[in-house]
C-alpha cells in the first residue's frame, strides 16, 4: 500500500508570517500542517471554480464585446423597480 501523503511543498516565510500562521492555527486548534493545507485547498478550489465559471468560448467573448460596445437599453420594468427602491429609501431616511 502506498502512502497517500508522500508529496511536499517547502515555503520560505518571514518570522512574522510564520508566527501569524501559527497563531491562527492555534486559534483553530489545528496543527500547522493541517491549518495551512486547509487554507490552501480552500483557495485552490475557489480559484478552480471561478476559472470554470468565468471561462468563455470565443463566441461568448465576441457576444460580450458586442454587448459592451452597444448602446445601453432601458428596461421599463427595471427602471420602475429602481424608482420604487429609490422612493422607499427616501421614505426611510426621513
């Protein structure tokens, strides 16, 4: 059976950075490795999810550029909605 935890990453830190990470790990009642790995995995998953969501095809890029270059279109329902919100805020602030 192979060990699933066989890879390593070495990181150079300032003493202040290391102390901050240690203090945060202590607050979370985690050892340093678990704390750092948890934070890194959370960030890595967020970056990958954002990349998958925001990746546009060439056709979508062209559609976006065309929409951004065109004149804005007034949507009557949206205008009415924003007017109601504005009026409600004015009423609350009085």
